[in-house]
C-alpha cells in the first residue's frame, strides 16, 4: 500500500471520505493532533487501526462526528451535563464519554458500555466528517506509545504504507490530545487533561468536575491511563520542578559516559544551560503544548538522551506536565 500526503482540496476530502466508506484507513488533521480514522460502524475497518498502530486491544477509541451529526445515532441518551458541555464547548478539543447505544461496533470501545465522542473544530476534519456522514473512530495517528503526530510528515514517519491517504492540514494548533471527560458518573470526571480545563468548564457551565488521579491508579478509569505513552525513541529524564540546575551535572556525566544529550525547556530556563545542547519549547505553557511533540520528534532523531524540564502547572501547563510525566520509563 502506498501512503500519499494530499492537500485538503474538495476533491481530496471527497476521496478520503470514500476511502473511509470503503473500510480503509486515512489520517486527517484536527486542532489537537492528527487522527487515524476508520468507519466506526465497520468492524474490519476498526480492527485495521489496532493493527496499524500496534495498539493494545483493550484501549478504546474516540469516535469523531461533525457538528450536525445526530448524536442519538450512536449514544443511548444525552445527559444534561453533556448537553451543557456540548452547548458551550463544541466544536472543540473536548471528548465526552456517554453510554453507547451499541450501534458502533464493540471493537471501538473494546467491549465497554460507554463511548467516547468528539466534535473536532478543525475545518478539514469537519469537512471530511460531513463528506462521509459517518462516525469516525480515530486515535492519534502514531505508532502506539510513540509521540502523537502534529504534522502530516510525523504521521507518515510512523505509519507509512499502513494507510491510504494523509490529508495535510498543516501543523495542529493545540498540539496536545483532547480533554476526555466522563459524564456517566454523578460527578463528571476528567480522565485525560487537555486544553479544556476544569476551571474553564466551571466558568462557562457552572459544572464542578473531578480530575481522575493520573498516577498510581490500580484500576484506571480510562484504559489508556495505564500505558506508557507519548515516548520519544531515546532515553528521557524528567527534571523535578525548580531543580533544573541539577541537569547541568547530569548533562556533564552523560557526556562523560559517551551520550549525546540535549536539554528541552522553556525560553526562561535557557540561560541556566550555557554551552550545552538545548532546544526551547517557547515562551509560554500554551506554546510548549503546541511544540512539545514536534520538538521531541526532532530531538530523538538528533540526540540520544533528552533532559526535559516541566512547565508551570497552570491552564494547559497541567496537561503538558501530565504528558511529560508519562514519557519516561524511569
Ligand atoms: O485529541 C484527541 O483526542 C485525538 C484526536 C485524533 O482526536 N485522539 C486521541 O485518541 O488522542 P487516542 O486513542 O490516542 O486516545 C483516546 C483516549 C485513550 O486514553 C482511551 O483510553 C480513552 O481516550 N477512551 C476512549 N474511549 C473511552 C471510554 N469509553 N472510556 C474511557 N476512556 C476512553
Ligand atoms: Mg494516542
């Protein structure tokens, strides 16, 4: 199979939609990261996703729909909380977990009774979803456990020859995966942190939500939480907050041991690491979210040890630090 990167013209979006209808895989841009899409009604198509990504069989997929798609075609009911969230936050990087009506094939949710649904805001994603008028199951379009792709090239680097078409929508604006919120519980729970924060939800809708414990969970509320994730191919060390100075010593020891290390941090920390290999994640937490995966993909190809500094845990910074904390096996 040849994987082609296409510009998202009307004709190519139509072509990608027809591939989806035929049961084939295509990748498309969203405002968070690129997704690897398949028709959620088609068991064989959904199974292709797990094979292409080498994804664990018990990690369920998010279904993507266009703005005007009738949600009741795929969920049992729409709880008031979900209605409120949809009213204020869609289309957007918010994924809502509801009860499935079992119309999409069970492989999407890996046998769970619930279904994760997202209405992405990216124009190309909306056009594609409208053109096929199907619920599209789409995980991030990377090899399982690797960094999520925020460019068409990153998709091709990971999944070349495993899908038909990559629609090129340029670089993803947000750069981190969507916030996942479960509204099937009495008190809604954020299972995965993202650009839509607990504070934003409270402010816009008045709804108070919990945030699931992101570490040390014996029975994870979301299967995806138990896996090592988002990892570069080389060794990674995560600095503790405010202990970045110690990286200088570690860096020197790595050089002595024959490594080729690099420090990745916000602009403000760069002066701490004079005469060392370093890459900036930009000036703000928002910029760091946008650059994180792309920067690390570049770093893993050039260096063999990444020393990574967390950012301030405010706003999207919380999600950035959450992804960073999952990158190291140490
Ligand atoms: O931004 C995003 O959400 C991107 C783009 C492509 O939309 N997609 C994405 O999908 O990040 P993926 O498969 O990489 O992550 C889906 C996450 C996993 O952690 C999975 O465990 C969780 O959502 N999830 C999906 N369905 C679930 C369900 N029914 N119950 C609990 N967690 C669920
Ligand atoms: Mg993923």
